[in-house]
């Protein structure tokens, strides 16, 4: 077992000043100023409440003719952070995490958690789990897990070895009031799950460029050694890189789809692979049940589902799920390159599914950006996809207008069921599926201008078309979300 990384978090105290008994007016002014701006001097906002749901806005600063490689409302970013929300039937609440900020004109990342009470129809003021003081990058956004005792775990993403990741645990079951630090380690794109065997965690480390790992734990305190899953390189000595999206079937089977980055180049991401384990990561197979030795190192591996390199296609993973027969299904966008705009079009929303005998791929629709992101819902033979597939106010940018797509024949054919948003001044982006979702919190997302820094709001909604905005400013501890449709 790996060394216990438990480090109790220090209590957060207000700044303390020593001063003379008699203060002149200027000294009083400086004291008040210091308390007001104490956070900018290094005081953390951990375990404090924020007066509303303010999403982070971000741009990568990789500019092209039609805009940044990606920019916009990224509070529910990335697709590799999951899950971001979980419905807990024991308390009839949906808990959700996101990347927030301190004010409309700030890009100061706060790793936030909120709760929606389904019985009362109200949301709490959000809590800062971890203050990323000095960081404005939503690659450091959190993901979420709830254990069997109801304790809430928030996995804070780091960024390579430059910025560490953290695991935080709530001090009380089903409570978002206070969290304590459990581990500090190298961890990016966290994907934790509470399974029938214990805690299972898919994540990334920058040991190649982006390589896939997993770890396991029975209690969340003591974790196994990090196990390398994939480090595929075309030639000896080349770099490797991968992105993944994962899921669990009936609490037992862990599955992951992933692409590869030739020589570590994320702008050349291609191919589609699948691995699964039914025994808590001790043994792995491809979809046919053939044993696989980790880590995967070969391009032409039996775990490869689609050879997209041969088609010169890029692959942008979005979500995955299982049908009732435990067959895995992956949702992704394929395109002709990384550059935004018509040069890389078409941006095709696709699913690749295992039908029990072979991999099959169907196109659902198309949009106008690689980083448009939606979620996949599989319920028996009734499948849905929710995402920004419709043109929005900002062309060739992240996000757009939201629509629901539906298939009643296990993904063979797709039809647009409804368009959820219309004539929006900002683009809606990164629509996320809560684990064990319950209406009206069936999906949630953020909006914001795709190309210009500005305000980003957060929303949730359901398949009947009811949409709600989380209050941007709050005065009470609990308030009703703002109904924006139906």
C-alpha cells in the first residue's frame, strides 16, 4: 500500500494584526484595508461560503483566425473530470461541484460545491472546498464522490507536477459545510467512483506527456500504488499521451474509453481504445474478455475499437455508459483537426458501441467546435444525448444552443427531440450528467461568451424542458433557483 498522505487541514482564521493601543485614523484605514483584502495577501477562502453561483471564464490563448483553440464558460469543464454531480436519495439532494470565481470581473479559480434540495426546491449557498489562489485555469476544477456512510469526497485536480492535486472529505455525512484535506499528490483529470469493492480512481499523470493511471482504496485514507494503464507510442523513445472517459456498470465493472496523442501531441489526438476490469483493477480485458497486460504500449492493440489514425481524424471524448447487457458505449466528437473554424469541420457527434459482436459507430449530428460537450444517457432501449449541438450567438466557439437527441433503437438512428434554449446572448457549454440523476436536476451546465471575457452563470434542467438558473447573487443561505423556461 502507498504511504498514508493524510494531512489534516489547518483551521482558517482571519488575519491577525498587532497594533498600538491608540490608533490614528490612517492606521484604522490600513487595518480595515488589510482585512478587506486579506485574501490577496495569501489568506485562503477554504470552507467559506460564496454569495452565489459565479462560473469561471477561461481562454487557452492558443489563437487562430476563428478564435482561441477553446475559451468561454468552463465552470463545468473538463470532460475528463467526472462525475461533477451526484444525486443522494438518502437525503433527496443533488450535490455538485464546479469551477467558480470571486466576482464577475475575476478569473480567480475556486473549487466549489453546492447542493440542491429536491424536497424544498432550493439551493444552498456554495462552499469553497479549495481556493486555487493564484490559478485561473479550470483544468484544476474538482470532481465528486460520495461514500457508503454519506461522506462527500471532492477530488481537486492539479496540473502535472507544477500544481498538486488534493483529496478532500466532508467533516459530516451529506454536509457541504466543512471539508478537510486527506491527500496531496500529483493528480490531473480525476474520475473517482465508489464501487462495490471500494474506491476506484482513474486519473492522469504527466509522466509521458499525459499518461493514464488508476488507484484503489478501501477507506479513502490509504491508497494503492499508482498503476500505469496506457503509454502508447508509435516508436521507441517517442512520447505518449492519452485522454479518457470512464464509467462503472452495477458497481462492479470499471470501463474506460481513451484516445492517444501521437508523440504526445494533444492536437493530433486520434484512435479509440477500450479496457475493462471486473475485479477492482487486478485484471483487465478488452471488450471481448481477452486478458490485457498493463500498461498498453502498442498502437495496434486488441483493445483498439476504431483506427481513426488511418482516417486522419481527431477524437474528442465526451462521455460513456453501458447498455443493459453491459455493452459499453462512447460519445465523442470527431473532426479534421484541432484548429477552430471551418478548416477542421465537420465536427461530428458520434457514438461507438459494442453490440455483442463488433464495434459499431453512428453519427448523431454535428456542431461547430471540438470542445462542444454534452452527456450520454442510456436507459434500456431509450438513449439520449444533451448538448450544445445548435448554432449559438458566437460562431465557431465553444458551446451554442442546447438540444436533446434521442434514439429508440440502441443508438442506430437519432432524432432531435427538442431544442432547449433559443436566442441566447451567450453560449451554453459543457452539459454534465449527474450520477443517479433525479429531475429536475437531470443535467447542468454553464453559459458565457465564447470569445470575450465576461459573466458566466450556471444552470440545471430536465428532459421535460424545465430549466433553472442558479442564483448569481444570494443573500440567504438557501434560495430558490430562477426558473428560465416552463
